[in-house]
């Protein structure tokens, strides 16, 4: 019985018929595209067969074909153009059918997979590029190999990454870091402090270092002598409230410059970075303004140089007060680091004294203008490691000098036999081996001079903990005073390290 016009059943049948017609049209288009792809596949197969048969001699007169590496530049360009045209035509046919190609994967002559990403900017990526090219860039930079030299190697060795890939990858890596060269007379590089700080604070894992809208940073520096004529200075900063601030992972490098570790050289070599540090008061991270509180750190030599004060052998070498070296032994006199009435230095006071003559007794060894004027003198902090090592070296040095005196040995005219027969020196060496536990430490003679390896930080702590002066120097006239020094200094270190998160 036929259905009435407009009934629901008839409408459903009409919808099904329309869908069948659409599916038939899609099937016809798919078959057409499939046929075109099969024809292209056959054409590509014929091309591959022809390329495989190129090296075969058709007659005795023709020689063996050249390898791809022996082709001229024009031949390589022509073949590359032909391959690109064939790929583009294949992509054009594929994209006409409701499909859009994203990437093409094929194998190169070495068997490595190469992925060509389709789009306005075609990018070629391989696992070979990701791993081996980065390693090759590291080797080239470490041994200072120029691009032309590597290009010659890559031409002769097909297993090496192409020179163009290496150069392209190096440019890509360089764009990630904003590095600026210093003046030509002071070779070196530096990066922006504010940009680096914004990058670190944008990390959600460092959100805890911002407290009450303020972040505390400490700028540190140190000099290194490579040879007798070459010295380098590096600057880094730390986030004071970060857990890793006392380790190498919490130090972020800012600059490396080839110059001497003195006030004048640092001013000239790092003038742009110094200006940026002086004007830095706040940074904007994710739309939030964060105030920056600045500190300075380093060893005593570096701190004295950047503050314009003479070295530790001068009369007024203290960075924070005007105490002279003749008054250092007087523990009854009180000196302050923030009260000018009690002898404390200030930035303005150093600037004023640096303009006075050398013969003026009120100059207080202020030789140069301070480099950093925005940091108060009481926010200039010496590293506890350098402080500990310096004082411990002095304590051990004075003890060793007295032991040589007891054995009637001159430090500069020592023989091997005389060193073996010295009682007190050998007793100190046994103390280091047995009580401290450093079995490889010993005295040795170098050009008639007695020398020894300097102790490290953990070794100094063991010496301070196990020191027994009564057995080493029982008849010393100032034994009680020496014992007070050796016993009180560990207490001072413990007080300084009370809030230290890295006590080991």
C-alpha cells in the first residue's frame, strides 16, 4: 500500500535516497583520485627503476655513472628541483580530496627517517638533527672549529651532518638567548639581567620566591687567572629565597669578560650591565609589578674592588668599618657596620674619601669610586665559604710555622732527610692521617722549600673539630690564647650557618 504524501515514512525514505546519492558521488570521486594516485605511483616506480639502472652499462663504450656526491652543483640543483616538483604535484592531487596533508615521511640515502612538514614554512626534522647536530655544535664550539673547516669534513664524510643543517641549528639556538658582546678591548659576553629575571620568575615553580610583592637577588662575581697574562671575571646572580641558592644550580650566569679583577677594568668592561643593575627597581611578570631588593656578594678581594677599597693588606681594609689593622686585636672596642658614629662606612663616605689625596689620613684606603651605588654597604655580604677558608688557612699556617720553629727547620732550605727526622712536623702529619682521616695528605719538598696541599672546606671543619693543641704544642707560652681562638671560631661558624640550608 503506497504511503501518503508527506508522511514520516516517506520523508525518511527520501532522506536515505539523498544520502545514497551523496555517497555514490563521494565513491566516484574517491575512485577517480585513487586512479590518479595509482598512475602517479606507477610513474614514480618507473622513475625509480630508471635511477636504479643508471649505473649499468648499456654498451661497452659507456662508463659507470657518477655517484650523487660527485655531481656538480647545477646537477644537484636540477635534481632537487625535479624531486620537489613531483612532490608538490602529488600533494596537490591529495589535497583536492577532502584531505589536507600535514607531513611527509621518507628515508634518505643513509636510511634515516626525514619528516617534511607541509605549510607556508616547510621544516625538515629528523632524529638525526635533534640528537647528533646538537652534539656536533658542542664539539665545534669547544674546539673552536670554523664553519668552513667543518664543511670540508662533511663533504668528505657522508655520515656527518650537513654543514647547512649545523649552521641553521646554531642560529636557531642563538635566537633563544639574548647575548650581547662587550667592548672590543675587553672581549666577552653578557645577557640582560631584567630579561633573565623575568624568565626565572615566570616559572610557576619559583612563585614562592616572591614574598609580599618583593624578590631578593644577590649579584656575585669572581675572577680567575688562566695564565700569567690572561684573567677572566664572571658575574652571576641568585634568588635569595630559592632553595638552590647555595648550590651551583641556583647560580644564573650573567657575564664572562676577559679583564683584570680591578675597579677600573670592571667599570669599562661591564658598563651596560652595571647601568642596568643600578636602574633596576622592579620587573613586570605576567602583568604583576614585583619590587627588586638587591644585594652584593663574593670574596673579599672582589668586594673590595667593586666598592673602591684597598686590599686586605692595607691599613683600613675592612669593607664595613674604618677599623685599622693596629686595632683589630682589641676585642673590647665596638665597631658598627651601619652606624657612622661608631666607625661604619657608607657609600657616600667612600665616594667622598676617594677624592682625597693619598697622604690624607682621613682617606681610609678609599682609592676608587664604588661601582654599585644603589646597594647599601650593610647589604654587601661576603661568602661564608671564602671567609671560612681564609681564616682556617691562617690558623693552620701559623701552627705549621711554629712546628717548623720547634724542629729548627727553615722553610726555604729543607732536605728530605731533615724532614724525615723532624718530630713535630711528622706528629702533625700523623694527626691529619689518624684524627682527621685524610690519608693522602703529606708534606713534600719542591726546590728546597717545604710545601703542602691546601685543605678544602670539609677538611677544615674536621681539623677544627678534632684539633688537640696540647699534644701538638704542649709548651707554647700562649697555649691558652691559641686554644680560645681554635675553639671559638667553630662557634662563630655555627652561628653563621644556623639558618644555612646546605650544612654539608
